[in-house]
């Protein structure tokens, strides 16, 4: 395949020192979008590299995000010297299968970064993309008094539209929206999806079927895995990358997981009988929680009853009990679950969703007929 390499203009933003934490490395990855952080020593010489894959593995291994990023870096990073030709660089990057390559001078100090640019080609995804939009959104009252949760606006568009437009940019063209509460408003807004250049159809619950039950109503046109998203998740999760990981690992389901931390406001005493043996000051509890995005093999849909309400955790429990495998896909990208008014307000004031206000993909509700 033809590739082209170019020097990254803002390459210095990808550089970090040995004192950088894992969480700070994640911030750099998200801010630059280059999928690489280069760690340098006190003499500014290259010590190691950290990719988004390195960070995802660290999250699954339970690494503390406040720990030094040097614990997860590749200590033998690939590089080229500044006198290497473009042809040599292209061949090295193709041979090593990497998309970023630091450029070093003779003192092994970084003077730039090459990036692999493939021809711009949108790969069409034949997988069906399902959005669960049947909930009443009681926690968002009074905003949801007269509109469904999916239609609450953020940055000039309904929550659900951000999800659809992002998925379109990743090549998805077939969408199914599960509706219930005030679902006719969603149907009237999107209709058949032709205004967006895609196909949108709907499944309508006659009664609430839970967070997974309406999947039993799907009429799928192929046997490919489906992507499922809650309607109130605003994120930069790569749906296509998640789908590719699912297929590569040959599992029955994949769940996007977000590392969640809760700090105890008190000092905790550990006791043995009537003796204090250890004291922890305001310890932090860490866990991986569902990020509201899933990839499911089609055969799982057949196991869901169309009569009995089924929640997604129940479905996933059944998958595990049947001896099937579920892959965890760590989310290190920006992610917000809009469950409460406070979440919505924080999203409006602090969150930057890449491309959401780009004229090429943004379309306000005033454009709708």
C-alpha cells in the first residue's frame, strides 16, 4: 500500500520528561492526537516511547494513573537519524509497522517526528450501529419533561446526533435507533437518515424491555457483529478501532471500560481483632466501569427474549456463564456519561469534542426542516 511520511509540525507537544505520570501521558495523547508520547531524560535524550496501546494495557493491568509513565514505556523505541531519506524512513516504518517515528540527531536528542499518512479513504463499515434511546432520562429533569434524553442539546446538536455523526466519519452507514419515551420526536428529526447520507431505521418497544431487551427486535441484514451505544455517552471513543479489536480477538462481546476512581474522604483503619495494624489516609478505590459502548456478535441477539426485560449487565452475565469470552476495551479518550444536569453543565464548560464544531460535520438544529 502506498504511504507517505511527513514531519509533525507540533512535535514538541509529544515530548515529556521522566516525571510525567501515566495520567499526564494520557492527556498528551488526547491533546495531540498523534498516539505517541516520547519520554526524554534530563539531557533531552530519548529514553522511551508510550503509545495509546501501551496505556490501554496499563489500565487493564490495574496500573495507578498517578504512577510514573516510565513504568509503561517502551525502553527500546524505534527511531531514525535526521540524515535518513524519506525513502529510508518509509521503508523502516513499513517494516516495523509503526505510524510515528522520532527523528534523532547524533547526540540522540529528538529533533522531530515523522508521521505515516495513508491516502484519505473512508472505509465503509457494513456493521449495524445501534443506539439505545428509549429511556425517559428522569435524572435530567426538567430538561426531559417534554423531550427524550437523546434529544437534549449540547454544542448545538442533540446528544444522539453527535454519536451518529462521529460513527459516520468512521464509515458506518446503517443505523438502528431503539425508541420508546417520546420516540416520535427522534423519528421526526432524523427520519430515514437520508439527509445525513445514511440509513436510519427504528425499533419501537411496546413496553420497556431494559437496556438490552430491544435488541431482540432487530432485523439484521448480515451476520456481522453490531456496535451498540447508549444515547447519552459523549466521547472520542473510536468505534472502528473497538470493532477491529473485537474481531481480532475473536470474542463474543467487547465492552468499552473506563477507569473510575473514588477517594474516601476519611482515614481508613485496618484492624486485626482489636489492634490497628495499618492506617490509610483517604485511600483511592479504582475500578473499571462500563462506558456504555459495546460490540456484540449476532448470535447473542438470538438469546435475548422479546417478552422479558433484559438489561445489558444481565446479558453479559449470561455470555460469561455460557463460557463465552468478553473483551475489555479501555477508554483513555475524553468521555462523559450525561446522566445528570451537573454532567451536562460540566460537559458544556470543560469538554472539547474533536470536530464537534467543525463546519464540515456540524449541523445545528436550525438546519432541520
